[in-house]
C-alpha cells in the first residue's frame, strides 16, 4: 500500500436539495412519508414542487454531505456521482469543488436533469425527503475512477445507489477496486426501504468481508436483522462486521469495533431547525476521528458535534468551522 | 377608479441569489465593491462563482423581495419581470407564486439564462452583490400588463431596471398606464450607481408628478442631490415629491409626506447574519402600513420590523410570519 491522498472517496447520489417549510397538515394532504425518504418520478416532483412553499436550494446528497463535513474538518476527499449538464448540475459541482472536494465526473448530456430532493421541514425540525433521482441514477461504472479509490484510505458507499441498476453496478466495481488496492470499504444503509429491497445483497457483501465499516440508524438495523428489538439487532449485526456505527437520533449513538463498544449522547442544540443531513454529518465526524487515530468514543463524539451543527440550520452542508467546534469539545 | 385587486404591482429584475460566506480578504482579492451592487457579465460571473465558497440559492430581486414581504403580510401583489426558460427561472417563478404573488410573464426562450446575483456575505453581515442580469434585462414592454397595473393601488418600480434599454422602455410604458388608470407610482432608486446614470431622467419623472413615493437610502439621496450633506439632501428632495422614505441603515429611517415628518430607529436584531434585502423588506412594511391606513411613523416601524427579520438569516425573502411580528410590535 502506498500513502493515501484522500481520507475518503465516496460514491453517492448527486442531488440538490430544495428545502421549504411545511406544516403537518401539508405532509398529510400530500400523503408524504414523514421523516423518511421517498423516491418520486418527474411528474410527482413537479406536482409536489408546485404545492410547496417558497424554497431554498442547497446542494445535498448523503455521501456528498459527508464529504463536505470531512473537507470542512480538513481531510482530503473525492466524490464520484452523476449530475446532468444543466444549471442545478453546475450548482452541485460548484458547491462540491468549492468545499475542497475532488470531483471530476463529467456532467451527463440530455435528459433527465440533475437530481433533486424536495424536502419539507415541519415545525418540529423533522425533514421529509422526496427524491427525484434524475441523472444521479445513471452513474456509469466507467465513472468509478480506480486510481482515486486506490488513493483513498476509505471507499464510502451510499446505500441509496443500490436502487438503480446502473449505479448498483458501479458500486460493485468500486468495491472490487478498493479491495484489490488493499483499501477499506464503508457502507451506509441510507434508509430502511433500501434495506428492504437489498438486504440479501448487503449480507452477501458483509459475509464476504467486503464491508469494513457499516453506518446505520436504529430503523435500518432493525430492518437488517428483521426484528423490532433494536438492542438485539445491534448486537447481532455487530457480530458480523468489523465496525458498526449505529445512530439513535436524539438518543445519541453507539459503535462496536471488534470487542470494543462505545456509546455517546447527542450533543446539545439550542434549536433544531432542520434535521436533514444529521446522519451524513455524523459519518463525517466518525471518518475524521478514524483518520486522526482517535478513540472509538471520541470518533462518536466528533460525529455528534458535526450532526449538532448541521441540524441547527437549514440544509445538510456545514456552515460553521467544524474543526473549531471539535477542538472546543475534545481539545 | 374601481376597487383594486392588488395593493402593489411591481416591475423588477427576476433574479436568483447565490449566497456564500466570504472574508474581507476575498472581497479585496476579487476587487469587489463591498456593500454595493455591481453589474457583471457572463464571463465575470463564471470566474467569480468559481472562486466563491459553496453557496445557497434563494430567489431574490429587489422588488420581488418587497412583494414577498407584502404577500407574507397578507396583501395582494403581482410581479412583472423576465426569467429565462431554464431551471433557475423555474425556481424563481415557483418561489414567487408559492409566496402568493401573481406572476404570469412567460419565460424567455434561449440565451441568456435567468439572472443571478452572486452575493458575498462578510463576517459583519454586510452583503456585496454582483449581478449578472441575464434574461431580466430583456423584459419587453409587451409584458407590462396594463390591466394588472389598473388593478393595483400602487405601481412599484425598481430603479435597477433603468440600466437596460428594453426594461427602461417597459418602465416608461408602465408609468403611463398607471397614471392613465389613476393609480399611484412608487420608485426605489436601488443604488447610487443607478442614480449616477439616470439622475436627470428621475428628476424629469419627479418634476412631471409621475412619482408619488420615492424610496432611497442616504447614499442614493446624496447622489440625487449631489451633496455630501445627507440631512440637506433629504430636505431638498422631500420638497420635490409627495412622499419620500429614506433609510439610514442601522440608524433607522425617516419619511416626509407633504408637511408631515416621521423618524424611527432600527428595530433590535439578536445577530445580523446577512443584510441582503433590508431595504426591500423595509419597503414591504411601508407599503403594508399605507394599505392598512397606518400613521407615517407606524408605516416606518413596520418597515423596520420587516427589515430586522430579513437580516437575521441568509437570503432576502422573509422566513417568519411578518404579520405576527408587526402585531407583537404595534398591536
């Protein structure tokens, strides 16, 4: 193994978030899945957008948000994802690159347009996501740059990409490239509906030793282990994988690394404005902690610090200097 | 005169703001005009955007921001402005209509794209605007809907539109339509550079009795009267026009209406995040106060309340319920 240029290279959906306030009546009238992520087609995206309040556009995408956090924490990162050759694609590419993230995948010509996620934020700060994947689902395997994967300590994969055949194939190729280069692979399950659709494939990867680090929240862990008992699910899943990080929302997070176990509370937040990106930024803190050789508990605390920052404002990209926040918290 | 459907119909630049943080060194390196508005061409927009930090896209445009405030305050409004047939044009149109503003001008096919304003926000909350007008400058006179102008108590004109020949012609037609329908006309001078370029035309309109209400800040008033003495400039300008509203930034605002004079301090703000839209929302509060038949001083206080809300967050569109804020302040 040679020295690595990037702490993390990530493959994810290239998405611009469209964020608007909504009350619970709107969530109900529009039959939205409150707190969850739902894939929608172009027609539904148009009708929902027409019904939404005025919005703000902020680049998003789960893995890209994680890299934005890592870059803010001064770690080298590279992103692989697919935008279209349009204005929202330019916005996404600008925001990624301006954040210091390496991004060289060419924009895709023609239809569909760049993916977007229509996010309704209710007064409780909860976000309800409705994603039109657009160009993101057409990430070709050829876009998976094996040199970059070889130059990164970690390959980080967004579970959402298992939902489209083209991007799923790209994932498989990426894992093979990482393993061939002796690199580690991390996966986020992304959402319980992803687990419902691809549970067997994820277990095949896990049992083949292809996944070194798994990120999940409690709903996803329960879906993986097909039980309603979160604690039992975490214990059982942790036994099958080198490192498991499980977030529990406002109740904090835990990690299992071989025989080691750590658990931390959530960091205090003055006012929860928009929970979008909480898990993504948690992962950023954990990756940064690992890169800095911190203890398992401190890695989780870094995740909690980053998550607390991102839920204190609209949008899933950090606005404050995360490194300063981590230094203030952990020294 | 028949009953009016709208409190205000406004003609302005249809612009999407791209807002990013920047330090003062960036403002200097890029030779930007701190605190001001500079018109830039497509090449400069690209090079500045490339150099900017990750941004957030929020619909803007001075007069459109004012209408967003008025609509939030539950007054009927209509907007006339030009977007292109592209994604940012869709964003602008959505945000205007979703805010409850009537907007029916068809998107313009082909180049240039929808206008955008690259806004750098420094740690002091000051905004430095760099505007690529794009399609906005091609607002045709045919888009000026005379029926809407006849159906509105006020026609509100954005001084920025005097800078392009096509939109300037549209303004002239709009004023004639308003006067023919017996409606009142308000003008915002927008920026000192607009005054420098069009001072004589503005005085022609004023002296012809075409402008019933003029909005200006102290720089613009000084530019109009070609003096460094703000107080003398306000007094002299007020003598030439039925109503003059002059904002003084953190020092508050004053208004002269015939023989009447009122002055109010700025409303307190916990933290000034981004001053973009302060003047626009001040105008919204004043128009709402006039529509509600309030005293001159209360009209100014409503303006100050709306301005205080908009500078407490990123973006020039209100996020809180302005009517509730006004009620809490004035009853």
